[in-house]
């Protein structure tokens, strides 16, 4: 399989810094208890109602017809975890609670989680910075489904959600940013402070606590009530562009230092020849290689690195390489990276 | 920065919590943080407090001294206000109506102004069409009842056909 066929490998607008864009909408049915109050049968009923509704509407059929229906409980565990690694579903959803289901478009750029925290979590994804396009994709599905479903909505509070923090637009728009230079120069913390004053929030995209694995950060809107989707998206767009510009300047500064030029080449060397790589090591090295590739130092395409950053995650790797034993993973991972970086 | 909760003291406790990709920040003074149960959570051997705890802490504190009796249970999902407070999760859409007065101060504290300005199902053309159709069908049903009452069965049959056309997805030319 050519890695470029995956949307998350593609290099979109501002792709040197912005890996991808996601827009997520939370929706609930008006006359059903929220997910936490539903037993597996109740969840199935909700999923059934949504499925039937989707069938009965021409607009929904057009938008949703091309989507696959996946009963989460029937999915092999590796496949479910791999979906979380590809950010198609949340980590909680990958636990395959009975009664939960997923609608997934064939190109994997739209997914709808049924009976996650909310009855519907509509998610759309694009490579690079593409908030308008991604919003339009999520909005289309939402409008199509809303045409035949009775959404829980209140004029004052907006879309009603299980967690009161999501009320209003119930929209989270986010961008996945690669910020190795700002992180190295210790500027992300300060950035986070000023960003929170603007109604946005930034956090490490992977890894626990404050650590950001692979210098990948997620920037998203925090305010959902009293602000329109348009305003939130414009705000996020403007701040993302500013951060990307800061990162570019910081990268220039960093890569002029001989020790950093060396670091980047060393990472390339290890990636090309290592025989065993654990996922923590691999993501660090790939992050450095991405810094070098974007800076025009290393002869690698960004697309290859984008794909690898996701594909070397444990479950996705095991599926691709048909590995079952954990102790074979590091070997398979090093092999996958070598194959992709061959000149 | 002033404490978000009491809006009087300087905020000294800053909490950032990410749940399902959604991050929330709270800036509280020492007293309010204690009230929300945060100090105790930090002292716990495992650092793992939930946003819901914070939400329930807020809710619990804003309800203290409140004399308004809450309705005992939501008619749709059966949640009591106590369960919502403890779980930090609202049971269903109806709960927002049932416990509107009790929830309002907390929602205000989370969001500031409670005024939705984004997309609404009503502005969705698809929803508007569906609602229009439903209203049309309801109106025709009333007319049928009136026609039957007046023993005008021909008219009733015509109206019934119209409803059928509408329900099958066609446009009414009425």
C-alpha cells in the first residue's frame, strides 16, 4: 500500500507545521437518556434509530450512503485500538463497549461514533490546516442526520450534551501541530498561557501528562457557548497561522546550530539502519527527521514521515506487519521504517 | 486573575483537565479549590481527579444554602439532582429543563453568558423541511377529523391521499 493514500500522510496547507485538522460535533437525541444512562440494549436502540433515520432521507443517504457501519463489539481488538491511533475514534471508544457503533466513510475522513459520551460524535478530518473544508464535511453530515432526527437542543443553551462543558455549538475544532523548535526553546508553556486567554487550549497530542510525544501538540477551541462556529473557526485559524509562523522562525534559529544539524542527521542514520526500535524512541527520531525534512536538510518527504508517525503505533504496526508477539514489534517497527526510508 | 468561582480572591490553583480531547481550565482561589474538593484530590495517592468531580464540586457548593426544593427525579431518565451532582454528568436533555434552576449557576460559571449563537436545527434547511411537513400532516389530520365529523367522506379521502403523498416524500400541492 502506498502511504500517500492515507489522508493523514498527505501534506496539506501549512503542512510543514500543521499535520491535520479535525472538527468534532456532539449531538444527542431529544427523547433518549444520554449514553451514560443507557445499558447495551439502550445503546443499540439509539444506534438503530440513527441508522433508520439515515436510511429515510435522500440527503442523508447521499452523505452517509458511502459510509460503513461498524458494530464496535464485533471488531477485533487490534483494529479498534488502531482506529484510536489513527485518531478516528477516542481511546474510550476503542474499549468497544457493548452497543456502541461507528459510521466510517471509506476514505476514513469522516467518522460518527454512536453512543460514545454523546449519542453522536460526528468527526471530520483533513490533512494540513483546512478548517473551512473540514467544518463543511462535519456540517454536511450533521445537517443530513438532523433532517430526520430530533436533536436535543435548547434555544439558550444550544445543543444539549452529557457533559455541560460542551453546551452551545458542541463543536471542538482542533489542529495537530508539530512544534519541535518551540518545544526545544521552551516556548510552548508561554504560548499556552496566552492562548488560554483567547479561548483556545493547547496540549500534548500523545503521551501522558505534560509530555508531548514527538513534539506533537493539539490546539483546539475551548469556548462553545456564546460563540458561533464561524467565530471559533476564524479564531483558531488565525492563532494556528501565528503559531506556525513562530515555529518556522524558531526552526531556522535551531537548525543553524551545528549540534542540531548533527542531531537531525544522526536521527536519520538511526532510522535508516536500526534493527530494533521501540515506539517512544521511534517517535522521537521521526520527529527530529521531520524537523530536518521540513528544513530542507534531510532527503525525505514529509508525507513519508507523517504516515510513519501514525503507522508505527503498536496496534497499527501489528496489523500492517502481521505481528502477534509484543517482542517482535520493535523489530517490525524498525523494518517498516527502513523500508520507507530507502533511497 | 480573580477566582472564577467566588470572583473575589486571587486565583492560586490552576487546573487544566483534558477529557476526550476537550480541555478545560479552572482558576480558583485556595478556599474555593478546597470547597470543590481539589486539595483532597491532589493529596490522594493517585492523581486522577475527574472534571466531573470539579463540576459536581461546583454544583454542590452552589446548591448549599439554596432553599428551592429540586424536583425529585427527571421524568425521562429517572436521574435525581443528587446523581447528576455526584456523577458530574447530566442524565438526558430533559434534565436540563427539570433541574434548570439548580443547574443555572453552575452553567454560568462554566460558560459565562448562557446565550447560544451558533448553528441551530431550525436554521437547517433539512430540519425546516421536515418540521414543515410534520406540521402540514398534523393540519391535514385535523381537517380529516373535521371532514369525517361533517360526513364529507370524499373530502376526507382526498386529504388522506395528500397525507400519504407527503409521507412518501412527495411535495404537497395544497
